[in-house]
C-alpha cells in the first residue's frame, strides 16, 4: 500500500482555484500529521536525483515539511536555499473580497466614498494582520494599481496643486464588536474631474505565527 494517496484536485471544488488550493494545503497538513504520528520520514528527489522535498524529521532534527530550491539537498539546505518550510513565519490569506465604489464627483474640497464589508473571522485583534489591495477602474479593465494609489494632477482644476495630488485611494481594516471591518476610500481633490467607478480586490493576511 502506498504511503500517501495520489494528489488529485480535479474533482475537488471544480472551477474554484482558491478552494482547490485550500484542499491541497489540508491534504499536505494531514499527511504531515500522519508522518509525525508514525515516526516516518519521506524524502522526494527531482529528475536530477537531488533531494528536494522532505516530510518528517531531517538529519538536523527538523520536523515538518520543507522544499529546497533547485540544486540544493533539502536535508542539508540553509534557510535561504529553501522554497518553503513549515518553520517559516509567513503570511496566509484568511479572507478575500471585492469592494465596488461608484464614480466620485469633482468635489473641490475633497470627498470620500466608503464601502464596508464585515466578515466574522473570529479575530479579536489586528495584531499580526496585514492587507494587500489592488485597484481596477471600470473604464480600464486591464489596468491594476496597488493601493494606496495616488493620481497626480493632469489638469489645473485642483485645490492641492502644490501637493501634486488629484485623487487618492486607500483601504483600512479595524475590529468592531469582534468583526473585522474593511473600508475602501476614494477621495477626490479635483474641482473639474471625477474619479471613475471601479473595484478594489482586497486580501486580508495573517502571520502563521500569530
């Protein structure tokens, strides 16, 4: 009987890549627990014969899962020669969402449009959390802009010409009553040009050690 079952995802959450990735991670974690419980160590080699993947206990006392870069023996590789290790403190995505905002009219003194998404993550504090977000305007479906995103002045109708800012997008996160709240802002300083409508794709991250 094989030590581990075949790794297949075609029939798992078909059509949903994010859920397929979650299923893969769950399978790997379960295999890691199985190997730990049985005191088994398994090392996999690549086509060149180099040991690249270790599941179990290494010769240096390491216990877990790690993968080395091409050309490095996973059992003896230094941390900077690894692709991943279960010992690394890394970010994992705990929530994703898309926030939609309408056009923001030319405002003179500036205005803001806020859209809030609430999701019960069970997080009691923002410690160890991070947010990565990307902006995409409806008129430019191929354009992707990292937030915070600032549009420089391209006309003379602005109240902050000395600062060189025409519009500004940002995103924040906070805890309210045990619920994590995301708020996307679109602020317009131009007196003549509106901010186009668009979407913000946001990823809430948490350190694996938190």
